[in-house]
C-alpha cells in the first residue's frame, strides 16, 4: 500500500481526527472528478485549524449546522477578529439568506472577496435532515461525523481549490493530503457506516400480514 492510499481512512479514524481538533478531507467518491473539502468539528477546531483550512484549501469557509442550531448561530469570540458571518444557505429550501436580510446575489459575490469586512467570511449552511441519508453532501458529512464523534452536530468546511479554481483529480487529493499529513474520507464510506450501524428500516411487513389475516 502506498503512502497516498494510507491517507484514505475509515470512519472511526476520521472521528478520532475530529475529536483531536484536526482537520480532514472529505471527497465525494474515489474517482478522478471528485470534489473535496477540508472539514473540522466546530467544538474542537482551533483558530489555527481554521487559518490552515482557509490558507491551504483556498475556498470559502462555511459552517454547517442543522436548522434548529442555525437559528441562533454565533461564532466563538476567539474567531471574530479574523472571521465574520456572511450569507447562509438552506439546502431544504434551496435559498440563500444574506446579512442585513436582503436576498441579493451581489452581496453573495462579495463574500468571495478577501477584502469583505477585512475578515474571512463564514457562510452558515443549513443541512438536510437525516444527513447523508438524505443528501450525500460534504456539509451533511461533517455534521454527521461531529454527531458520531459525540460532539455538537456542527462543523466547518472549506472547499479545496487549485489556481484558476479548477478542482484536483482523485490522485491530486491524495498527494495533497499526504503533503499536509491529513486523512481522507469518502462520503460513500460514511453512508455505508451509518447504514450498517443505525436501524433505518421500519418493519411493516408483519403488520400488513397481521391485518390481512385479521389477527
């Protein structure tokens, strides 16, 4: 097994990384056209971890939470000197809500600017109920992982980009992760883990049979 292959980890290893306050890489699948995000648990991520994610990932910083938590979202005081809340996006309603209450795409474009409020913008994301079982997304993945790690279901994510904003191929992700000593987890691996550990199937066959036999 090569060093790059060692970067790809199990869900249990990913949970240990998050509990320790370290960032890891989430990719869609183990294929050439996968997209990737740096993720970290909100409870354990330090300011240094967030700085690392922004400086090395290159994408916009987001904070993923379920809708119930997103109602009262607030950044830790230690982060407010370098990070500020911007627009939020609700995956259920597929709608962005912007600072100041105005649904203005021009404001959203400004969030990508490094000069926005002289701080790094953080975009709150409202994730789908049931996590990766409902949507195989990176935002749902970090929320699921944080919950499975025994932390609050909330996490930071930052898209990994290359010059020109093109996304790296599968092999580039593993080389990139190896360079920074990071672990990689695929969304499909997390989905398989949840399906194997949690009971999601309602037993209706026995009930329907009993009704048919007038039991």
